[in-house]
């Protein structure tokens, strides 16, 4: 969600701006990290900004930036010089402007993590938290490399899911195209033939002809209606209730729901492992996990876990109380807590769920294929029946 804010800096001057966060509580926490006094914060109501057609900063852009920055910092290059070099190398103009702003902030004495935090649409809370831990420990190059690995794993996971889903999407698109061509060009010619035959048309044929006539004469209305629906759903999804409903659909939708849950578990395990290895406090880690998972259904669950951990309950037991986390996760984290190697255990869990996502995606793609074949077969069968029935009626009349 987007929020408008008014804050007072250390000089007592008022500053206004926008910030992106999962909810108002997280927005307040992000602002407090900037050492400012929050005067006012309100959810942004301008839905036009949701349709931003500027070239966005891709995950791949951020991976390259993070890897190169880590190399330069490790090589002893001053931070400002490293940022200026990266600004020149970046082809994405939007990202180049962001790096310019960050460079100016760092030159003015601001910490790198806080400079990142001023651009939440590009650098999420995970990025800011890990960078801050590197600044505190004096091992910025190490945490940047760790962060780059985290981003690379996310990128690989997204790429695998997209790759596996490409075939079903192509098939569905091709099927839609064929149906559209038949309705616009083939069926109208059939209507002429049926009119010349002069026989009563059965219901399936009349339905097919009416759909064809509507498509031919009102195709623009169909496109307009679809566009309006997409816009309304997009706006509704930005509301509190709409966002929760859509997030519930994501995890409960047949077939896809199981995949979505595994993706969330992989993100949780990978993020927690990275943050633990970076030395962040557990409460801060849980807050970051909440933002990284990004599903509103999980927000109260993470709040409960955070409260349990704050009261002294180990993370493994806090997770065991939540049904949404498989028992294997709490058991393995418990082993990590006892051995002092919780980050290694979580990395193993992340690898496991990455492979689960890959396997689920592959099996889902193979399951969708026969379903599509059945749908195509039914559609073709209905069309054939609609064409043959009038011909059969004419033969009977003769």
C-alpha cells in the first residue's frame, strides 16, 4: 500500500513524502528507522498511481547492482565512487535516477541503508535491514554478497515457475485465438448456408450463431468490458478488504494454492536464514519476513509469532502453534536453535522448498495439459454438434 506522510527531521523541519509498506504499522516502523518524528500518516487514495507505465526496476537489475557494489566495496573503493560508477553503468533510466538520489544522500552523510529505505518500491525492507546489519558489523561486502545470493535464488525460483507455466498459457492463448477466428469468419458463412436450407435450427446452433453475431457486431464492447473489469479489480485489490480476499484466493485456489503456499514457505525460510546470518534481532527478522511474504492473510499470524518471541518463546515453538507452517519447519528450526546453526538449517529448508516449488510447478503443468485437451475436445464437440444437427434435420426432411 502507498502512504502519504508528514514527519519532522532532527532540525525540526517538516518533510512530506510517500512510502510503500504492507500496512500502516510497517510504514511507521520504516519511517522511525530514518530518525524522524512521525506527525501524520495516511493511506494514499490516488488510484491513478497504481497504473505506472514507467520502466520498472527489475529484480535482475537489482541483482547486478548488488553484486557489483559488493565487489567494489570489497576492493576498497569509496562508497560514493562505487555508487557513481554503478549509476553510469546502469541502462535503466529509472534505476539510474534512484542511484543518483542515493549517492546524493550518502554524500550528505546519510547511511547507505537509510538512503535505500527512501526508495521502498525499489529496495524493500529486506534489502534495507540486511544492509543496515552490514553497516553495524563493518562487513558490508559480505552482507551484500549474501543479499545478492538471496535475490538470485528468488529470481531463479520466479524464472522456473514462469518457464513451467509458459506452455499452458500459450495453449490457452492459441485456443482463444482459434475460437475467436471461427466466431468472426467461419460461423457467419455457416449462417448463410443454414438460412438457404430453410430448416428450423436446433438450440445449440442458435446459441452458436447468436454468440458469433454478438462477437462480430459488439467486439469493441467485449474488449471495453474486459478492460473495465481489470481496472476495477486492480483498484479493489488495493483496498483493505479487496487485498485480503484476493490473498485468500491465492492460497485456496485449486492446484495453484498449494504452489503459492510453498513459494511463501521458501521465501520465509530463505529470508530468515539470510537475516539470521546477518546478525539481525529475531523480532526485526519476523517483521521483515512479514513484508517479504507479502500476503495479508499471513500478517496477523506473523504478529502472533512476533508477540510469542517477544515474550520469550523460541521461534520453533511459536511457529509450531501456527497450523499454516508444516511441523517439519518447527522441528528443524528447533534442531538449529539447539545446535546454534539455525541459519544453516533454514538454508536447507529453503533449498527443500525451492525444489518442492519446482516439482509442483512441473507436475501442475503436466496436469493442466490433459485438462486443456478435455476442454478443447468438449468445445470442438459442441461446435460440431451445432453444425451437424441442422444438416441432419435437412436430410430427414428430404
